[in-house]
């Protein structure tokens, strides 16, 4: 993670004005490179059996029309169908879901039921990467580990009104 | 054929429409394909996916070259996948010029329809609005789209591409069940240009897809050829009137935008125009009695 390897776009400030970096499909190149390479052909969106990938709106500026994942609507189920169909190299053709680096989940201790003393382990149960990514600590509270790939399933299933676990988009790239 | 023929019997109207009939069939099949494809995807068939920007048929990749070039320029690198996908489409443009525009592109079909409605429904000043001269505009617009796209680090030529947008719309509506404001907004803007702008401005001057295919053309390609000794209408050439691109086929050069739609061949009463392998007519064979 981090800003290493991310060249600042000449007009990155323009995009920053509009919206936070979106959650990209698995295998996505770093954000700037992704927006430059993605030709908006829709192949990744059409091959996704869950309809997780929707075109970004105008608020994303020059990235409008590129595929984004909106976890609270439909998260990525890591079926790994989309990376190999990308024709332009915007998605690296990875097939191992553990190599995905879409983002990283963050728990909000102020709203998470487990932190408030209510028994809840929905996110831990639903995490597709299991113990590598999301475990419970001694007080049965969720703890996000290094193995989190940012698929957003936890954000989707969180029973609170505003999700207490949210995926922050990574700067992009594939885990080595 | 070098056999001198002074007067040939006029061809029947059925004969004179044959190329256009095949072309309409081809255009309609492509449009139907892109309408049905998302529906197939909905029902779990995902061996064929994509739009006119890029289509995957099994393991075959077909990527639109202007979009590919824009992506390569924006990112400063070219991937092998992209080169492989672009190759067959580039090959077609090299050998036949921008045939894509008149035989494949669903936006082209729509644009021809709008133009025809203009000719039928609108008052004379609308109908008689001159064609814009495109010889320089076209490559300037292509260069501008590629340069600006590179500057903004986005494949602008793919983003604004009407062929892509009109095939993205059914995919998004039928498969994703959403109406993207980006796709819909850009399409509406293009439609407004089509309805209120100069005749067929997008296809002839602005479309990066058609422009790139036009300039990729080899010196010798599939082309309309002109036999001046057979031409019967030097003053008011029917072929020129029939051309949906506003080109005079008797004078068209290599980069003048002829997309081999063959409407001129269909419209020529004397058989002076034929389609074949060779250089486009060019200026060397311009009829001497013209102006």
C-alpha cells in the first residue's frame, strides 16, 4: 500500500475534487493507470455473474464510466471471472483471490455491535478469506488482518444501518 | 475491364439496390447482435461478452483500434493482450478502409436514419445545408482526441466513441439493469448533434473510430473504381447524390473517407462505378469534362 509507485496525475487534483477513489474490480492497476487504460468496453461488467461492477458516474470526473464496486449494493464475491477478460491491461489477469488488493476493511468501534457489547459475528462468518483476513479477538470483536483483500462482503452484510465495517479503496495494484 | 462501352442498358432498380440491401442486412444483424448479447449474458452465457469497444468471442479478442491507441497513449505502455485484440480490426482497415462505419457500426445505421428523416421531413433550408468539408477536420479531431486524452490520462477516444456508447447502453440496461447517466448523457449529446448539427458530422468528421480506420488504409485496398469513359452524368453525378457521406466517388482519394458502402455503385445507372481491388479513384482519373 501507500503512495509508492503512484505517479501523481497532472490533473489528479481535478479528480480529487469530485469523489473518493472508488473500489475497483480485482486485479485493477493503480488508480491513475487504471483510468487511463480502461476503455469502458464493459466486458468485466458483463462477465460478472453478480452484477457487482457498475459504471462510475460523472462525479468521478475523467474516470466516469469505468467499473466500480459499490459494496453496500453488491460486493465483489471474488469469483475471479473479470480479470482475465480485460482487453486493455487495466486489470491484471490474476485468478488467485488472495492476490487481490481492492482495498482494506476498517471497523468503526463507535457503531460496531460487537464493540458495543452486542453479540454479532456476521462479518467474520461471511468473510470469504476466513481467518487470514477477519478474526475475533478475546472480547469477540472483529479484527481485520493483513489478508483482507477489500471485497466488501463484510460491508454488505453488516447489520447496522450505516455499515460499521467499511472498505477503504487501496491505491490499487496486485499483492506480490 | 477495358472493353469500351458507350451506352449500357440501364440496370433494373432491383439490381441497383443490391449492395445497399446487403449492407442494411449486415448493419441490422450487428445491431440485433448487440441487443441480444446482454440478454444471453443474463441467462448465464458469458462466452461472448463486450461492446464495440472490445468484444470477446470465446478466446478471440476483438478490440477497437482507436480505443486501444488511446489507452496506450494515456498509460504510456502497450500490453500484448491489447495488440493481439487490435490486430484483426487493424487488418480489416488496412485492406478495406473504414468499412466498419457503413457495414457494421450501429451508430452509423442510426445516423443514416436521422439523415434520411431530415431529407424527408424538414424544410428546404435544413435539407440543403451543405456538407462540412472534412478532409482536414477529420484528422485534426482524431489528433485532438488522442492528445487531450493523453493529457487527461483517460482514453478520450474510447469514452466519447458513439459505436461504443450505443452498444454499452443495452448492456447496462439489460444486463446491469441500470441507466448510467454517463452513457445516457453522452448518447443524448451525440443524438442532439445528429439531429441539429450539420449532416452526419459525427461519422464524417468527429468519430475517432472511423477516422483511425480511414487513415490506416493501404494505398491499394478494396475500393470503388471509376471508369470515366462509361460515365453518363458529368454535370449532376447521381453517385454523388447517393453517397451517404457526401463524397463524389469520381474524385475520391485514398483518405477522403469512402467507407465502401457502395451506395454510389448501386446508384450509378451506367456501370461506371465498380468495386474491386485497387487504389481509390484518386485525382489522376478525374473526368476531364468536370468544371
